[in-house]
């Protein structure tokens, strides 16, 4: 059990370096990785080699996919397509169900688009809808934060769920299906509960700081059609799902061309090319180049953190710690309920400590990478439980918190009520659905 103590110590060091020394999360993760290897008694050269191989292995299967996904989302945002999708989806609902429409629009947009961008696009719409439907503004803002947070955490091609399959060894199509279905149900349930309690906890005298501060959205006067805007999102998701479903329902060999196109990297490349074609109707070549360059800058940060998490996971596996964790959780009894709850609460602990949902997701999944076979369930449920924990409690050490609080003009307490609270509610629904799903649908 001393190995588990060394793991705990290395995690404490990583968190301390991020919070108090203010090192970049990727740097902190690598330092923690090297420390863990040394504490486990691994030879120094093996530690260095394993760290490098862990980073490279994850990047080999994930690097291009994440990069293409981020470029796709940036083009969708800059071409105005994201706004068209948002307005159209919200317009399909009546005043009574307007908050569900907002949350659903945020959910769809956040599949390819970063949380911050999704939120900026939807805030003006949320304010208008709240006034027209005579709903409290914090309810509208919280619904957007909930929908965007759930999709960004649970549905590929955003980095956290996209990495799940590579870390735990399953087709990303399972994550698309499970994350999409569970995430959407969790958002519907979350909006219902949130709408019941927001009036009871909202105190305008304490929670409102100033008038809303709205930023301009790129491509404001350049908007493609609704279905054309959806095409870059649907194309890769459908291709990935076809490949996964084919392998799950038939033993027949998949046609070579379809097998090629359903690979996640190729599927996301095709989706990105579709996004270029859609954007070319409204953006010049130089504007598309600038959009892609901005996306690549964002991708570099995400990939560095993700790869560093892969290094940490490689040392955990090489040192035998992941097997010890799986055996320890299984030894507690209670079937896989205990294991999934352990994933959830460890993910929650990381999210509270470091703020970054990416760091929380990647680190938690690497820790529990060997759990699924030990407790006898498909690894997609373990990944979803880890991601649910990473969704749970974002607060003042999270950049998304400040975006959600400041743009609508809310105070810190207001931010906690429109960002932390709704996402926590969604995370609770998510882990409940994950546990139920693992019993009802034991994916083989």
C-alpha cells in the first residue's frame, strides 16, 4: 500500500505547484510524474523514458484529432454558424420551455466550440430570451453554463472525452453515444431542478455587481444557414458512430473506405474540411487562416496538458499503481457502485483543487485506467464517472467561472450560483445516470 501513499504525495505536489508556486499545469504534472517514478523506485532512465513515451503515445492517437476539433469549432464560431445554430434551436421552443432551449443550444454548440466562446455567443441571446419569456436572468445564464459545461466535459471532440478512449482503451464512438445521451438527459433534469431553486437562493443585492458587459462576437453579420452550420458538427460524429456501431452489431468486415473514414482523426479532418467550406461562404481566405491560427494556439495549451497527463498515467501503470488502485476499490465490495463513486469523488477533488476541468479529467482517468476490468464493466462507464466528477465544482480558480460571472455583471456569489451550482447539479444527474446505465446497459 506504500505505492498508493506515494501516488497521493505526488498528487499533493502537483496541486501545490499549480496553486501556490503558480507553475503551468503541464509543468506541474511532469514534475509530479518524475517524483512518483522516483518514489516508486523506478530507475531514473526508465522514469525519463516512460514519461516521454506516455506523452508521445497519447499524442500519437490524440494530437491531430484534438487539433482538428478545435479548428472546426473556431471556424464555426468565426463564420457566424454557431450563432445561427443557437438562435434556431432556441426559437424552436415556447416561452415555457425557453430555458431548456437555451441549455440545449449551449449543449450542441459546446460539442465543437470551447466553453468560453459558447458562453459569449449565447449571453446576448440569453438576456433577450429571459426578458421575452419573463424568466429570471440568472436562470437563463445558469442554463447556458450547465448545457455548455456538460457537453464540453462529456461529448467528443472536446479534449477531455476524446482522450477517454485512448486512456482507457475503447472506441471513441462509445463516448459520443454515452456522453451525448447521458449529458443531454442530465441537462434536462438539471434545468428542471435549477429552475426550482434559483429564486430561493438568488439575492440581487449581493449577487449583482454591475450592468452586463457584452463582447462582440466574430462574424456578427456573416451567417450561413442552419443546416449548413450543423454539417461540420454532424459529419465527424456520424462517421465515428458508424464505425463503432458496425463493430458492435456485426462480425462482417467493414468496407475499407468506411473503416478509413470512421477513424476519429480522419473523421475530424473531414469535419474540419466541411467547416472550411461552410466558412468560405462568409470569410475570406485570410480570415480563415487567422481563425485556424487562433485555434492552433489554443490547441497547443490543451495538448500540452493532455500529454502531460498521459505521462503521469504511463508512470502510474509502469509502477503497478493502477492495478493496486483497481484491486483496492474492488476489495471494498459493493459491486461497481463503489468504483464509479470513487471515480466521481476523485474527479471532484481535482476540480475543486486545481480548477481546470481538463487537468481533473485527464488525471482522474489515468488514475483509474485499469479499474474497469477489475470491477467487470465497460470502461466507458468508468470514463463517464471520472468526467462527471470533473464537471462538478468549478469555482473562483476556474477561468470559466469569471467569464460566466463578469459578462452578465454578477458578483462572486452570483457567479457561484450561475456557474458552480448548475454544473454541480448536472454532475449529480450525470453520475446517477452513469451508475444506472452501468447496471442496465452493461456494454460488452
